[in-house]
C-alpha cells in the first residue's frame, strides 16, 4: 500500500437511536462526537438511521410477499388482454 494516502482505520461506535443499540467496530468514518464505551475508552460515535437491530429484514418484521398470488394476477391480466393463453 502507498503511504499517507489511506484514511485512518480505527475503532468507531455506530449508534442506532431508534433501536437503542450501539456497535463497536472498525471503520474509516470520522466524527467529532465521542462516547465512553464499556471498556472505559473514548471512541468516535456515528449515528445511523437503520442498523441490523432495527431493520425489518433482520428483526423478522418484514412483510412476506405472496409471490404465487402476484403471478396469478399477472397471468389473469394478460390472458384477458389476449397476450397469453390460459
């Protein structure tokens, strides 16, 4: 790697306010806001809108799509139009 062209890679806390969760991970993101983590050290904090703690896909609150029903409606629509045969 070339010297002095890459951003600093360091521990950062990502905080999801909607879920009340925080994650300590490594990142190149910067922030002027800091917080004391469970280990007693100060880390920069990045506030995020959605994380795995609040995203419907990861929490199991995602709506399940009725794929079979959608296909049937599609076929009905185009059979009536004469494009497909029943």
